[in-house]
C-alpha cells in the first residue's frame, strides 16, 4: 500500500509556482507600457522577485518530481519483495516515511503507511531519532543495518539499487512463535562451558536447562525438576516468585536459599532475571561461607550481650552478698558457738558463700571476674587435684595423667584453672555412665605460623596444651557449635545448669588462652586448651599472704575515708572498721568525698572506695585527691575487675578488694596498707 498523503504533498509542491502567474503577467505589462503608473516601480520590483521565485520553485519542483518518480520506480521494484516476504515487511522513503507494508505487518504492527518510522522505533528505543540517525549512518557506509524492536521483531534493513527506498524485512517471528518447545541452545555449547552456575526456568520455576556448573552445585540430574524441590527458605512459593519475574510484574531479584540435599548444610545465592519470551534465567553462587560468617557474627553478638548482662547482674549481686555476709559476720561476733542462733547464722554465711561461687561463674563467663594470675607449673596443679578428681569420677572411671617431662610454665589463676579442669573431667564422667577411661595430658606445642583450629586462628608462638579425652557418647555436630553457650546443656532436665563449659570458656579466654572441642558421636570427645608458654621466673612469685586474724578493739589511731554508693555495703564496712578502732568518714559518692577533703585540716590515712559509682568513678576522684594528699594509702573495692585494672592498678601502691568480702578481709587489708606506709 502506497501513501496517498505523500503523493498529495508532492503534487502541491509542484503546483505552487503556477499560482504566481498573474503576478508575473502584471510585472511584464508594466515593463512594456509607455510610462510607469504611480507605484509602478514597486510593482516592477515585486514582479521581478516573483519571477525569481517562480524560477526557483520550478527548479525545486522539477527536482522533487524527478526524485518522486525515482522513489516510485524503486518502490515498484521493491513491492514484490515486500508482499512476498513471509514475515512483516516495510518500505521506507529517504525521509523516514513508511510508504508500504505487507499484510503480516498490518496484522502484527498495525497500519503504519504514511506514518514516520520513528513511531515504530519508539516502541523499543527511548530516543527514536537517535536510532534513526544511527541507522542512516550504517546504511550510508555499508548499505545494510539492523534494528531490534524486542517483542515486535528483529528487522534487517537494506537499500534498493537506487539507494532511496529502504526495505525493512523481519528476520524473527513475533513473541508467540518465539517460544520453542525447548529453550534455545547455543550451537557452540557456551552455556555449558560458562564457569558460572546458570539455570533456565519456566514461569512455574521448573528447570528447563542447567549448565555444568549448576549441576555441580545442585546435583547432576536436576533438569526437569522444580526449583522448590531443590531449594527452600524464601518464605513464599518459588513458582510465584519466578512467575512474577517472567510476567514482568516484579523486577528480578537475589535471594539466599537453603539447599535441601543431604550432607553438610549449604546455601546458594539465587539471582533471577527475566529472559527472552517468558523464560527466566537464574545465576547461582555458593553462599555457605557467607551464611556461616553471618551465623558466627550473630552468635558473637549474642554471646557478647549475654556476657554484658551476666557481668551487670553479677556486679549487683556482689554488692548484695557483701552486705549479707558482712552483717552476718557482725552478728556472729556477738554470738559464740554455744549460742542457739550461731548455727542459723553459720547457715546464712555458708549459703551466701555458695551464692558468691555462682556469681563467680557468671563473671567467669563474661570474662570480668577478678583473677590473680601467677607463673605456675601445670603438673603441680594437676597433681594437687588428683585426689579430688578421683573422688569425683567414681570407681568405674579410670583417670590417667600423661605429662610432658619438659613441660613449660603458664601464667594463670590457679583457683580458676582448677575449676576449668574439674568442669571438663565431670563432663567427661557424665558422658560415660557405664564407665571408661579419661585421659588428661599436657605437652608443649610450637606454631611457626598462624594455624586455624575450629572457628579461631591460633597465632604463631609457643603454647602449653592440656587435653581432656574421654570415651563417651560424643557430641552431635549440631550441638557442638553451642556447647560454650550459657545455659545450653545436652544433659537431662535437672542434671546440669549449662554453665560449666561457658564458665571454662570465659576463664580460658580471660587468661589469654584458647579452648576447642573435637567430638565424634559414639566414640568420645577431646577438649584441648592452649595457654601461652612462659619461662620459669628466676625468683618465684611470693605466695599470697594469709588473711590476718581479727585484732581486739584498739584506740583510735587512723582515719579511713569510706566511699561507697550502696548504703548496705557502706553501713557494714563502716561498722566493721569502727569495731577495729578506726575513725571512719563516710561518703555516698566521689563528689561528697572531695567536698570533705576540701578541708585541709582533716587528716585521712586510707581511702577505701568503690570503683564504679554514679558520676565520677573511684580511680578518677582518688587521683584528684592524691594531688594534695600524696601519702594517703588507697584500697579499691569492686564486684568485678574493670578494664582499668587490666594492666595493673591505676594508682601506685593501691590495693584491691574483690566483692563479696568478709569483715576480716576488709579490716586485715586496711591494717596492711597502714603498716606498709610506715
């Protein structure tokens, strides 16, 4: 079909010059007359201009007429090819006007004759003028071009022999015919050779094709299976997700899904994008390491949060226990053992001590308990524990010790390390209800380079290793990652608190060591402890001094400034010091203490202060007070060791008293500080 509007436009261009013939005739009449009429000169100039325009218009019209005839001739030669083409075909003139189209183009693209070809290009391209310009450049250079109109087809473009009419011939069928029974395959098998795992999915998430990398990731025989049979964890049907993407209702997206296959838990990241037709292409990548890292981070955050909670609770409990045990000590001073009330007071004291031991476990887990590390030989520590451990394991368990003769020293808190070993041995005993062997071995280990053990990395260096090995039931792999969590236990209800291993973990980590567990269900478990090795000191560290016995009341000879924000603790400590003959000044906070010390006439021999208080903390106010009173002795009290004590006392020659403390602990330490000043 040829554009009638185009023919009318060309005919109008040809007839325009003939419309000025009357003007031209008038101009000639004026030129041949005897004399010019008024205004004749103006009319003559106008006539000359009209004549020039007439000549120019005639030339242009002749050119358009010639070009139009050439286009008509080329269109006549091109029409058989347009009409005979078995796919949509168009004929386009040099200005981009569609001159003709075949029946298939009319059915599938609509009536385009007489419309600019940019209307067709606009269906696919955001800037149709730029695309038309690019096609013109390609045709000028090679005489051929192509345009991809997406769902409307792919057109090959060529010029006729004269170089005027363009033939737009579709080379692909429309979308309904584009969908083959099987997805298209690359002739050179590039799909299978790509190193990225690729899947081709239909709208129901059925796998139409999988390349070699995808088969290696999900299994060799996955073609034809539904994606939901292999993966889960999206929170909605995979078929709905893929179907929405194929239909264009949602954009493609990326999700981390769980692999259902048996064996170690694995995850894959699936990125789905809409493909040609209604197929979807999925790109898969192994996300197991990412999920493991995420789980480790969540676990670390959870352990840290529980540790902070345990530390805060333990600090508050230590204040309460200090007040309970202290006032109990004060009552016991007024009752002798023959008194009927003495037994009740003794029970209160013993239960308070048991509560203090439980608080120490919480502090050990949170790694905030007060440690007294010393250079020690593990062989001596385990030798002293042998009798107690044999009683703990019973008669059906054989406990064996195996020591390296050249075992090096470690630096640790002896009492806390004994608790770790006892916890591990008791757990080994409980894992063998029918009896068996428990082996505790020690040896030296040297690492020349960092070594990964479990989830941690041991730095290069020298270590002393302690291993506690049993022949029990072992630990399931799912439980192995949770055994150091507080309150987690594999024992039956009522048989374990779940604090044993978490306490051991906290003590070992605060000591600077590492603890790991290897276990095989049905064969037993092995706990390995690594401590940095130390050389034996030239002079052994002095043993801690035993608590001095309480002295009888004496005359007032020293003044103690007691600073404690907990009123019950302050009341007990004040009475305990007054019973020993000390003059006691009390302050509820650091600011009150500094206010008292502003009186320079006041003489104070010892500062006894809590570490953590509202407002200014203990070390801060003490450093301020010592500027004017440098000879005053200092004792810090705390429910747990704060970070300021990690590298030693914040004040030279200061002593530290851990809560909960007894009456004799407090008075003995104050006495020692006074004696050290003289």
